[in-house]
C-alpha cells in the first residue's frame, strides 16, 4: 500500500508540474488580437449613421464594439505585461517605478491602437 501511495504521489506531482507555453504563443496571440481589433474597426467604419435609426441594425455594431474593445484591451495588457516581465522590481521603490511604467505602457499602447484619436 505504501509503494502504491508513493507511486500515486509521484504521478500526481508529475501531472501537476507547471508547463511553459511555447515561445511563439505570445506572437500568435498578439497577431490574432490585432486582426480581431482591425476587423471590428472595419465593421464599425462600414456602418452608416442613417442605418442606426432602426434598433434592429444595432446588433452588429454593438457586437463589433464589444469584441473589438475586449481584443484591444487584451492586446494592451499583453504588451504591457511583456514589457513588465523584462525587468522585474527588486524593492518597494522598484515596485512603485514598475507600476508607473506599466501605466505609461498602457497609455502608450492605447494611444497606438486608437491612433491618437
């Protein structure tokens, strides 16, 4: 019984070991989020204001706005986390500086995605 418990614990430890994601995953995810954001922006640009008077026409632009906004937000956060991971803070002052840099990164990425509108 003891040998079976030890074997079970070893198998469980092996199964629950952390797995590093593939190196190209971040690039693929960023590309997918960029294309979703671009498609949502194109969808919103294609709609005319005269068509918006009828509430039945609101579904597609609302969906494009929600999906595009979520993709853009995820893209901004992904890029900010990538930059933050490059230089982890080592002290309380470093944490404060890292928080400031993260906010600046979020602002910069948001402006870049929105095109300084």
